C-alpha cells in the first residue's frame, strides 16, 4: 500500500495545478485568462509580464498534467515548488500566514503546496505513474542484458 500514498498526493496536487494553469491561460472557472494574468504580473513589477504569464500558465498546466500522469515527477515538482516560492515572496509574504488574512491571502496555502511538492521530490511519483513504468521497463531491460551476457 505504501506506493499509493505518493500517487494519491500526486493526483491531487496535479489536479490543483492543472486547474490553476487553465485559469491563468484560458480564463476557465472564472480565472483571469492570459490578459488578466499579464496584468497581475505587471502590477507586481515582474517584467516582461506577457512572456512570464505564458511561462507561468504553461508551467502550471503542463506541470499539473505531468503530475497527474506521473511523468518527470521530481523535476516538475521542483519547478512548481520554485514557482510557489516566488509567489510567496511577491504576493503572499506581507499578508501574514492565514488564507483569510485582512490584507489578502497569506502564505499557508502555498506552504502546503510546497510541502506536498517536496514530498513528491523525495519519494517519487508512487504507483500508477509513467515514471514507475519507465523505471521498471529500464530495470527489466538491464536484467535481460545481464542474463544475455551470462550465456
């Protein structure tokens, strides 16, 4: 049962990033869309805002999709954890800890995501993942080559 814990975490966190990436890029689920994301980034003083908005949306949408599939899990988790760190620094840090802080959302939600992403970096994707399939396939090929050399 142990491999299913990281898999459940990966699926949940992947779905969150997938949805937020779709909001940032396409404006679905009452999201800002690319124009709104660009405006937010410009308001934060991040330049150039349009290419950054595209990179941010693609990192979340593509990263979320890869997490759901369990592909390149450790690398994707690293990229998304860095993104969340920048979001804390530029957006949430001055608002305090709690989500319902008076000045705006605090850091707690992003800290939870960073913690989940760190867990995935340390444990890997768990069961039912592309990474697991690739790893077991490579091990089987290596074992097959070793058997062939013995003969």
